[in-house]
C-alpha cells in the first residue's frame, strides 16, 4: 500500500471563510427568548401579584383567566365583569366540562373575601381545576 500525505494548498494563509454556526446558535437562542417573553409583555391588566417559587401552570384554549385587582374588581380574559356575569360564564363552562381549568390572578392587596367569592362560585358549580397565578420574576 502506498502511503500518501495531505498537501495543503498554502501553508500559513488565513481562511477567507466565516464560520456562521456560532452566529446562528446565538440568533436561535434570542428567537426562543423573544417567543417566550412576547406574550408576557401584552398583559393589559397590571396586577401586583404575590411572589412564589411554585412551578408554572400550562394554559389551554379552554382556560378561564380570572383577575381580581386590589379594589375587588373582576376581570375575565382582560375584560371587566360583574360577579353575576362571572357566575353565568362559569355555569356555561361547567355545562361544557367540569374539568375546565380556571387561572385566578389576585393582586397582592386584594381582600381575601373577593378571592373566596370566586372560589365559592366555582366550587358550587363543580369546577375544581383552580390554579392561583403568582409572579415568579420578583424574588
């Protein structure tokens, strides 16, 4: 067998090609970060949520997002709603499925009574999939 050696075209000459792999890696990481944080930036109701280290809960299209501000005002998916209208909405959700998830966002200074009112309505209708949403960004 003949042994051959690789011959370099020009020793000591710099490569004129740019390695774009690290650039593509960084851009993909930034894209993922923006995709994750973009929905968080569009929240219309500004609530001062209590902090927690609990794991996050996943949302689905059937999830009812109920928010309560410090004054006790109720919001359903960013729209103001009365307790009577909330009951009607939860009754309709319970008629579809008793497993309808409810995400409850209560501002830090919200009266406990307002939170219990929402929980009581859900419990009376048999909706047991209730999750409290907290703020993970502040420690």
